C-alpha cells in the first residue's frame, strides 16, 4: 500500500502517518525506483497499535517504550504501561467527578439560600483547589523501586526485634477492641531502628523504636479481623511485596494488590503469581465504584499528608460495597497530645533521624480517623501493638 491507501484503511490522515514516521514510531520501506514509501500488513498493524495507544491518551514517549516492549515480546512491561495509563485516566475521572460535585453544591446552595454570596463560591472553589493539589502533589520521595530487592529482608530483621522487643504484657488494647507502597517504610535517611521513644503517662518507655516493630502481629490482626469469606473480593493498597495480601489470599480471599512501585509489584508477582496485581495508589484507585468487599493497607497510610489521607479514605469508600469494611495497620498517634509529647521527647533527646522521620512522614491521629469513619456511618475498633503501631477496623452500620 502507498500512504494514501494506508491512511484510508486506518481511517487516519496521511499527515498523521508522516508525523509518526518523523517520530521514529514506524519505518516503512521505500521503493528503489521512486523513493515512495510502501506499507506492509505489519506496518498497518503497528499504526493501528499507535492509534489505539494515542486514543487512550498515552504520550508519544510512552508509546515508543510500549512498542519496544511489544517488539521484544515483553507482555508484563506492556501491561505496566497500559495500567499506568489507566491510572492516569482514573485520576482524571475522579477529578472530574469532584468538580461536578463542587458545581452541584454551588447549585444547591443557590436554590436553598437564594443568590449565592461570592464568599461561598470562593470557599467552595478553594476547597476543590486544595483537594486537587493534594491529589497531584504526592510523589515517591523514598524511591521504593530501589528498595524492593531488600524490603522483605528488612521487614524480617526488624520483626525479630533483637532490640527493645516488647513483652506480651506491654501490648495495649483499646477498651472496645476484641479479636476478630504499605509495607514500605524504610527510607534512605531513616534507619530500621530509632532510639528513645517517649510514652504517655500510662506506658513504660520502650528503649528503641522499629518502623516494623510488631510487623507480623499487625498483619495477623488485620487478617483476623477482616476474616474474609471464601471468594470475597479484597483490595490491598500499597501492597509492597504482598505480605499482607498473601496472608489474605491464603485465607481464601480474591485479593487484588496495588502499589505505585513497579519493582515492588514485580516481587509481589514472583511470590504470588496467582494474585491480581496492578499499578495504582491511594489517591486514584483504578477501579470502578463498589468493586470490593473489603479494603486493607499496612505501613503505607502514613506516607500521605493529612489532606491526602482524607482523599484516600474517600477513595476506599468509593470502591467498597455498601457493607464493605476497612482495615488499617500503621504507625499512628493516639491523639494530638500524644504526638506533641512524642515530638517533644525526640527534640529533647536530640535524635535527628527520628525527627527527620517525623518530618517526612505523616503519622495520622487515631482519634481523628475514628471520628471521621464514625461520621461516615462506620463502627470502629482498634488495638495498640506498641508505642505507635495500631490496627484499626471499620465496619459500616448499615
């Protein structure tokens, strides 16, 4: 085929074909007699692929990489590019939904209270802007792709708790508790151990703090409380190498694990080839509404700012069924007073690495999490494993 025939067959312009040629995405043969380009069936297939990837909004740079993976027969890498593009589209869709909700609130206010005060418009617009920025401003400052290879080793070493391991009597439970990436957490600047953890007036001071202290205990608590029925659909956000998701899988759940780190997910796929694994993050979960019976996360929520944590909770709600439950294991302060005492003790002790971790991370306030969830119609319970590590379960009342 010549370029006119190829364009007619594909339903695109000859100009578009020439553009893709200029970018090196396609290299048709040239006739020796006149230098005209000729297009084979393989060229047509390649152009169809380019057009399809452009249709879903993929950049030319990503298309170039994707075509390279196709040429090499690397199905997994191609899937990652498609999942990344899907995640971008979900983020755009979620943002559009939020803009529509804000507009509807303006309409409702106008109907209920008469002509809108300009300050109301400004407040609504400012709120929407802050949430949009919170969604867009998260980035992986810890470079988990680089940490994936040694993640499980670090978790295991910290879990052995050779220093400052609390005894069973030091474990704290909330009054209403009863038995029933993310595993990411070590930064380039933050050690597996830290020193001099302050405590509230009712606690004995533990001499050392591990980011993954009581790691297995926290994961087992989530599994115990979630207690998935066979075939129940669950989502593990920030799965890392899949340690929590793997436990739920072994308990009969149909589990999907997502993470923003490709390398972490590759480790997860290797460990659990039967698991559904997908690129994604807290702030724009790449799933339709009401997709899961439960959502869990471990050692990941504290990577989000307070505004982003609220967005993450809203996203969890969106993808859950009406009776869907939430399980979180993470480092949290009990309340603002606990956080202030903790920071003050760290400052007095001069532990720079600990202070840096507090600056880099956003350990949520347990009482605020519970209040928000209860306002949304959940009943909550929680258990305290050590100075900071808590497991929280939220189950809807309806």
